[in-house]
């Protein structure tokens, strides 16, 4: 019985970590697709191109 109580307490102490990791993951996902994570990316298309290493070619 004591072992079960210890595992329940240990599991509950990890719950805030789980919630914070899920929140940070969602925040990072939003930042990536909104173009805010990579500096110099004007929109999500530029952001993804920068992430994939593609360079924009402009006609002179």
C-alpha cells in the first residue's frame, strides 16, 4: 500500500511538468507557423522556406 501511495505522489508531482511541456510545444508550433520564431521571416511561407534552407530568388 505504501508503494502505491508513493507512486501516486510521484505521478502527481510530474503532472505540472507534463502540462508545461504540452503548453510550450503548442506555443512553439504556433510561433513556427505564424512566422515569429525565425527572425527576418515576414510570413509563414518565408518562415518555412528559411527553415528548409531555401533561398528566395528575385528578378533584377
